[in-house]
């Protein structure tokens, strides 16, 4: 099943490997906080992302998520190197 655009954007932002809070994910993707949180939570249920239980939650891409983000279909959503 293909990812939604918001899921792909969240996965791409997390592909750099740095754990991000929902606020940081929102800022990097331009999505509203709730949209970013929902996208990350759905990616967690599918095993592409993991989240901490602390406050605030930090989202991190999994190895499987990294492989998915590197595929042709989702490569365009990865953040450009700084």
C-alpha cells in the first residue's frame, strides 16, 4: 500500500536520521502539528517509524523506514543535504 503525501513527507523529513519532535517535524514539512503527529503515528503502526513515550515524543525512522525512503517512489521527499 502506498503512503499518503503527508506520510511520505514525514518519512522524508525523518530520513536524515535525526530524531524529531512533532513540532520539529511540523516545521520541516510545513504540515500542521496535528497532521504531522497523525502521519508519524500511522508510520509507527506500520513499522516505518518509532516514537518515544517521553514528553515531547521524538520520532525516529526505523531501518525498514530508511529502506522505504530510499526507494524511487519516495526519494523525492527526502530532505536535501545541508
